[in-house]
C-alpha cells in the first residue's frame, strides 16, 4: 500500500493531508481530486511513494481515504514550481493548497484558439550610451553564473529599457526564457510593442485583462514548449511555468502594486527573486526611485555593492524645473474670481494658459477621483457616510452619485440634508472631476479630458485615450497616478501636481517614501524632449524638507533623511514586520480576543528571549466593513527568524473562536 501527502484546496489549519494512492500513479507536483469530509476537492501531491512506515504516525486513528482522480499531466507542477509555492506558504504563513490553486488558471476543456504574438527580431535602433554600456557589459558577463541579484537605479529617461533589451536578447540567444515583471497592466502594451520589434521569439502578455482561455493557453504553451519566450506581465505572471528560465527582470521594483492585498498577501517582486533563485538565474530590479529597503540592502550589503548600478542622467532632454506654490489662504478672504479657480492657484492657471497658447499640452495630477472628497450639511453638520465602513462618501458629479471607495455602496446625490432638511450641502476637497470642470470653465475652447480609473476601465480604452492625446486631440489631461507611470508625451512641458499633502499625511511609515516616489515619477513625464520643462507643485507645506530634495532631484537627499527616521523609529529596513488581522462581527468580543492573543504572543517572546515588539491590538484604518470589524496586532522584529517562529507559535496554538477569523500579512504595505 502506498500513500501520498496532498496540499488540499481548502482553507483551514490542516492544509496537508495523507491519502492512499490506490491504483493511481502519482508523483510530487501532480494535481489530483481527493475526498475531504463529504466533498471532493482539488489538491496537489507534495510527497508520493510513501510506505506505511513513513506515514504511521500521521494516519494513526484516522480512516485514510483514497485519491479519486489524477488531473491531466499538462497541469502538473515541476519540482521548482512546487518549491516556490512551498516557500510562499511558509514565508507568508498561508495555506499551501490555497496559494497553488489561487495562482493556477482554470483548466479548460475547449479553450479558444489564440495566436501568440511573435517578435520580428530587427537590429536595435542605436547603440548603448556612455552610461548604459558599462552596466550592460558588467551584468552580461555574469548572466551565466547562476542566481545573482542586480539593481539598476536609473533616473526617469536614462534608458533602462535599452539595457534590459540588450540583456534579454543575450539571454534568448542562449536559448533561455525571460520573465519581465511590471507593476501595472497599463504598462504592458507599450513594452510588448517595443520588444516585439527587437526580439525574435513569442511574447506572452499576462494580466487581469486577458480571458481565462488566454490564461490557460499561455500556461499550456509554456508547459509544452521548451523554446525561449518572453513572459511580460504583472505580479501574477511570476507563477507562469516558464521552462529554462535565464533571466528575471522586475521593473519599477518599488511599486506597491507588486503587493497583493487580498488572498495570499505576497509581494510579486520578492516571489520573483525566489523564483530566480530556484531557477538558478539572475534577477535584475530597476527603478528611478528604489524602495528604501532595497537601496539600503544593495548599498550596505558588501556582497551586493558591485551589483548596484546607477544612471544619473537622461539620454535626452533635461530635468524639469520645479516650482512650489503655497496654497494656503493665510486667513485672507478669497475673491469671487479666486474662488471660481479653486483649488487652482491663479499662478497655475496663468502657466497653463501660456503653455496652451504656445500650442503645448499640459498634464494635471491629483491623487483622488471624483468631484469632492466628502459632502457635509452646512446647517447641521451631517456627513454622508458609507454605512458599511463609516467612511465619508465621495461625490461623483457626472454620475450624480455619492459613492464609497471601500464598498459597493452608492446613493444619488441628495438635494436636501436627510437629517435637517437644509439645502445647503458643502462639497469638501477635490478630485479629478473637479479639476476638469474648473479648467473647462476657464478654457472653454480647449479640450480637457480625464485619465483615471473612473474614466478608463479597459486596456483598449487606455490605448485610445493615450493615442488621442498623442494626436493632439486633447489639450489637458487631468489624471491620477495612473498617468504618472511610464507614459511619455512629446508636447508636454508643463505638469501640475495637486493634493500631495494628503499623501504625505497618510498615517503610515512609508507615507513620505510613497509621496517622493509618486512625485518623482510625475517629474519623469516632463522634459523628456525639451530643455525647458516645468513642474508646479501646489502644497500647504512648501517648507517641508521633502520638497527641497525633490527640487534638487536628489535621491540621496531624500534617502538620508528617510533612513535616519526609519532607524530612529525602528521600522524597515531596520526590522521585519508582520500584521495579524482579526475580523469579527462583535466588536467587544473581537477586542477582548485580540488582547488575549497579543498577551499570549508577548509571553511566548519573553520566555524565549525573542526581541519581538508586539504593538496593539489597534483598530484597522477602516475598522468596519460590511458589518465586520477588524483589529490588528503588529509584530516587529530585528531578527526575521524570530518573527517567523513567533508566527508559527501563534498559528500552532491558536484557539479558533467562532465568529472570529484572522489573516497574517508578512511584509505588510500598510501597518493598520
Ligand atoms: Zn443638515
């Protein structure tokens, strides 16, 4: 009698169960269907060929069931694929069967046929520049030496892509495949297009915008074809079964979109590094604004110092000049004219006017959607809130609704206050819609369009909008961060940035880092093709030191300030973090429970002399969602091993209470 262990697709503590193999033939990595209680679930074999002796302890006292079905072998995982999932399950403290099946495409019996895009393999348009060439040479010489980490820190416009492209071509020439990760689906079309010209292999784009058929076919194609291919996609493409992987590239490594927030909260960048290690190939990370943690490790770790490369100049154009505009009223009463321009300063409007008059286009950034951030009754102070979360509703004027950013809740914009009947409803704050409306009033003969999630919902819509802008059919783009990443515009010499203050004030230890990264990305949109570009930042705190480092285009200036704050406050890279979220319907019971868990963890750490700070429990930043409350415990440790041992202790000894669930987030992006 043979046995096997199966990671079952079923959430719960016991993720790996033992089954009899029966008449089937199974090996590690095979996908199977197995009975679980009264149901039948999918699973992945993690150990096979086990004898009675091997499993005696784990089967004692149980009636062991038999594997029912082995799924088509084309979907079986290789040892290195399964090892990646096993690493994730361990590192992120997540159920192995769940992480496997959440990543696999749906198995389709009759997938639609899809043509793969194949590159045409032209010669590169120009040679590498003075700054690019030595970096390329250095990395190229180490492409065959197995796993290694490299970092290319190149300012926006320094030509990282051409360095990547040369290294990709070298890798393909060796008959090996390349995994190229990008933070956002928006960026895939332009990279795919460029790469198709200069490589002679298929390029697989993989992101949420493609159908299940396409996902399944991509998967199957990779399983069956040993030929070199480029996989280009967002974080989930890290799971694609590339054979013979020769190079992994993670572009815009710092971007928070690499972190998944629902289900298994993994960071695609970090999983990609692990994947490269398992495939024994190099990984290159790149960014104009390295994450503080990566910059720290590449400049402090002696083994990595000659793996970090920097390009501080643009290949063409110049850095934009930066002007800070003080947006404080200073107590003065605004004139009717000034009020009609709000939230724009008069100076901003003047600059836009002169840019438009000379036939240029203008970009305006704000990090918020809609018309107003919230609506409040002027008479009684009533605020319109999402009953599910208690968070203020945002006003969308075009749709005439108040809508929640955190649930599906929306209502028509009321005409009178439901609590006092007054008609005077104040609209507070601003988003893209408001800026568009103000500009349309000031420049009635110009075409002002929006570029945000509200306006653009598909990849096609995105491409069309960008094309229209490139053609000159749009004079001013008002956009969110969506516009700040990667896109370049020839006729843009003026960029305005509004609303940065709310980003800086976000209650999180990475708030300043994120603001710095966002503004730097935005600066990257200006002056690619000219010597006289200008970026205007409206802020309530122009004296903040962050702005002087931004003005000087000094990453080091920002970094030195930030790293000393991190060291002082004990946040990453000086510690490792994990958050445990507790969810429950009854607030008092939830708080009591989280307090007792926190105490248990503290005791455990004290007993083992672990230096782990147990902070909280504290309410999550949005404490209530759809009737569920969330409280969190933050664990912080200098020694990552202590952190994981503590989490293991917690999981192993956790006494489940009915009505309360928990979720662990290792390396969280948000600590609340
Ligand atoms: Zn009222």
